């Protein structure tokens, strides 16, 4: 059975990462239709349109229905402009999108078409109306809840993948599903649109860098890019273009580069003004598809969060990751876990450069560390770095598509 009865739950916690991942997953699930994917066949199941909630109850038919329940349509609209902010229910790309605060409309949809599989994305919890519906003794259907967790390279992802969890009702079953960087996890989302963007052609010979981060001091980043750009220009290798993404890092990076009316830059080591050596483009907020295309056609990436991290990993381009800052600098644990996965693909010298710079960039206490020189060394080793990042990407792609793994798993358990 191709599971057409599936609901994705999303709560936008911070910025656009949550809905970005969930919408990418929805598109990737839809992509499987065109590929004539059948998880049941791979799992050795029969095409059965009926499932029993208990052995002593009658079989109940489950209608085809793909739903996305989200609490913040404003964030969603930034990624998909066709979203109607005023509509409690709407159709987008083959999915029924419901606003979670439209309780009456949501309840009506779920009563008309009872859910078979619900994905709680990132442990977002369930709206009150859904909680009451599922655990009402008058609701007879068996429902499989899958907790789709945040992406992490930490070892626990392998251990928690497909781990069962308890609920307070026998007919509401729950299990964890972990994206990740190993074959022991669900892997990464390989949506068709992004995969087609890989190896995208460049419009010119500029060395293009994307800056997308949380707030931080970018002075040494700008300094390294300035030095790198000057040397490329002197060698006739073309200019350096920095594309600064809309969001939290745009103003701090512009301040660090001292981009004012006279487009001048003050070097930390020299108080005299000199012309800014790299081009700086302030990007507008971009749709998800446009963002993917831009990332894939760039050379070097400074990225943040989860969705853009997964895209950077798959792109094969050298990148620096700004993990979400956490208390007691726990983000350093997450950063080191990903570095551990990447280490086999790098020479010892290159790995040390990347490791130390990533740790500094993510607020590790590193007295005396020359971050500007370190980034410059990474940039001038770009060609060999690109081979290593590219091989890491190939390994991740070989692990397979999270959407396909997920749908195969669903057909094994429902």
C-alpha cells in the first residue's frame, strides 16, 4: 500500500527552519508518487486498504488524505508565496494545509477523514483539539504517531532511530524516526528539486560566498575574505562576491565589512581606509526553491540551523556551520559530532583547519586563536577542501532519501 493518509504537524519555534524542513519533507513525499514508489512492495506487504484498530473491532477504511497542520502561516508564506494567510484550510502542492488554531475546521477534517499516520515534527506536540480527538474513547481508529526528530550527528541518533515510545491509549502508538548522517538513521531529505539543483551552472567566474548565520562578530570573516579577494584579483582569477542572506546576520556582516556610502573597509590591522575588495550583495528573503538553487551554484557557504545545514552537506561545497547557540555552549557538542562524521574524508591538516575554525565560529574558548588567518588558509585550500566536502556529500546521498525510508517504514508498521 502506498500510504496516502499522512498528517504532518509543525510548530514554528524559531524563524523558518521548522516549516522549511517540514515543507521540504512534504514535497519529497509527493516526489515519490512520480517515481511510482511503493513502500509496501519493498516491505513485502500486500496492498490492503483496511486496517484494524484492535483484533476485536471491525476493519475501518482509511481515505487518501495528506495534511499539513502548521501554527504559523506567515513563516510558511515567506517560503511559499502562494500561501493564503487568511485561509484556515487550503490546498498547496497536493497537500491540505490547515492552520492549527482553526480548531473547528481541523476537527471537521479529521473526523471526516480519520488519520492513519501522524508525524509530530521535532516533538512539536499535538494541538488540544487533536489530543482530545485521539484519546477520546469514542474515537475507534488506530493511529500511528511518528516523532520526527531534529537532525543531529550525535551517536544517540542511531540508538533512538525507530525506538518505540508509550502513549496512554493502546490504539495510539508512537515511535521515533531520526534523520541523520549514517545508514543506521533515516538519512537526509533528497527532494527532487534540490537534487536537480546540484551542480548548477554559475552566471559568471566570481568566487561566490553565501553568509547566512545568527548574530555574531564578522570582523575577521570580512578580513579573511578581503585578503583572499585581493590575492585572487592580483592573480587574475576573478572577483569574490559575498551574498549576505536576509535575516539575523545581514546587519552584523554589513557592519563588519563597513559597507557605507563610500563602500570602504577598515582592516583590524590597519586604521587607514581602503576600497572594499569583494562585492557585497544583500539578498532579499528567498523562496525555498530559489534558496536551494542559489546555494548549489555558490562556491563557499556560511550557513546556520538545520535545513540549510543539510543542504550544505549535500551540496558538496566547502562550508562553515553556525549551530543554534545553546546554554553552556552545548552547540559545541553538536558541532563536534558532525566534525567526527566528516573527519575520514579530510587530510589531517585540512581537518584540523576546519575543526578549529568551526569550534571558534561556534563560540569555543580559544585564547590566541587567529581566526582570520585560519579562514584565509581554508579559502586558499579551496580546491582540495572541495574534494573532501564533495566526497562527504556523496556518502550522504548514498545513504538514501529520508522520505523514501520513512514511507517504507510506515508501510511496515501500519
